């Protein structure tokens, strides 16, 4: 159980409060500092320091400096006044618990607002960048079109100039050709006049013979044309049947029952993945996977970003609520943030899913009992906590850490150790 730090010192001015908390022999990275406008807590195993402040402070501008085996806080008051004491007087356990839970809820709401603000800013940046790119592309397109139009106008002018040149070059030749044709026509007219009176009879006879020949030729051609046209085709229709298959296999090679079952499962999986979850919109397709989200939550937990880890586990659970390790890991995050009731709820849900009890899930069941027992003890429900620790010892009797913690809980219940 943690040891309460009582040998701290504090000073104040009308606008600020200075608190020095000694933490001897403790690594700086193990210190977990939590501060709201009415509540301050430092969790640095095995030490615990918490104070319920006399008046509200501006927690956003307040500072904490860690070093030299101590943490020095600079807390700025919301109202300039001298405090009578550092902590509120007459605070019982129930009121303390209410203040803790209220402070945690305020911190979660603030973190949610910051996350939403960052997401909105990111969307605005993307929208601005897209608009800029569209403007640049539009300017480039207009520039290219302008260049093409100039080239077209230039080519059209060059073509018109070439045609005009050709026309001017052809004019003398045309005049000469017309004069030559005119002379030839005159000669033909003169020759016609000379032989006209000689060939009148001969021409009339020849014209009659030619007319008869043309008539017989036309009759023969029409008959040949009629013989060469084929008869029209008869009207009919061809019916084609297709096999209604989903898989590209022959009917004799497929098993319809197995295929329908597979299609049903695939449809169920698509419906589960395509649910209306706004958080999925910003994710890539390969990131919409509970296993990927679980690994992401584990990495965030390792960096002590517990709220972000909870968000990752929440989304993974919405995609698949049958994975017990998601509830188990989220319970650990809630323990770090002192969300004790939620830690108990997640640990209980993990134990429900870890059935039947076999050797493969023994380690997970032991962790679930220990985390639920820890939450019970922090809520000062030591009997329920001891029951969970004893259940964990039944799974792994040789675990020394669990044995020592269970012994401490027994001593608290029996009154041989001060409650801290």
C-alpha cells in the first residue's frame, strides 16, 4: 500500500502558492502528477501525496518542477487572496472520493476537448492545403491552355500565309490554261462546222443503232441485278442461359452449401466493419483492425498516454467485443487514472470472456483478479479485494508479489497496519 507524504512545506502570496514535496530515492520518470483546479495528487510508488485545495487554482498555467529528490509546485490562484490553510478542512472519505472522481471527469473532458480541437485544426489545415493545391493546379492549367491557344493562332496564321502564297503562284498558270482551253474549243467548233453537212444522214442512222444497243444493254443489266439480290433471311431468336454462380468455377467442382455459408459470414463481417463509427473516417483500411488498435493502445500505455490508450481500446472493442485482452488492458489504464469503478467493470468483463479456465488463459485470469482486487482495495473494500487476490493465488501460488500484497491486505483487515 502507498505511503502518504506528510513532511511537505508550502508558502503563498496573494496570487500563487508554492508547495515542496520531498520524494527521496525515487526516479523522476516514475512520478505521476495529476492536478485540477481543486485537487492535486502525486503518485510515485511507494509514496502518495494528495491535497484537496482550499480554493480553486488555474491548473492550465500552474507548473511543476521535478528534481533533487523533490517536486516543487507553483500554483496560480484564480482569485487573489490569502488562504487560511492549504487544504480544505472537514473533508471526510466520501467527500474525498467525490472530489477525486469529479477531478478525473474534468481531466477527461478537457483531454477530449483538446483532441477534438486538434482534429478540427488538422481538418482545416488539410482543407486549406487542398484549396491551395487546387488553385496552383488551376493556374498551371490556365497557363498551359494559354500557351496552346497562342501556338494554335500562330500555326493558323502560318497556314493562311502559305495558302495565300500558293494561290498567288497558281494564278498565272490558271490564266494560261484557260486561254489554251479557249483556243481548243474554237478549233473544235470549226471542225464541227466543216463536217456537219457531210455526216447528217450517217449520224442519224448511227444514232438509231446506238439507241437500240443501249436499250438492250439496260434490259440485260436490270435482269442481272435482279438475279444477284439474295432472298431475305427468316426471323428467329436464340435463347442463352447462364448459370447463376458467385464463384468462377464449374458447378460440378463447387459445393453450394459451403459457398453460401462463406458468403453469409463475409456479409456479416462487412456489416460489422462498415458500422457508422466516426472515429474510423480518419483511419486507413488496414488500421480498421482490432489487433492493430490493440497494439496501438499498448504503445500508448507504454508512453504513459493513458487516455489515448483508452480511446484505442474503446474503438477496438466497438469493432470486436469478444477479445478479453482489450478489457484487461483498458482496466490497467483506468487503474492508472484512478477510474476504479471502470477498472472493476473491465476486469469483470475480461473474466467473463476468459472461459473456460484453461492453462492458456491462466496468466490473463490472474491479471484480471489482481487488477480488480487492486481497485477494490483503493476503494477501501478490502474484503472484496482480498477475495480477488486469493483467487489469483489459486491460479499462481508461487507468485511472491501477489502473496505479499495479499498479506498486507489481511493485516489491514485485522487492524495490524495503518490504512494509508
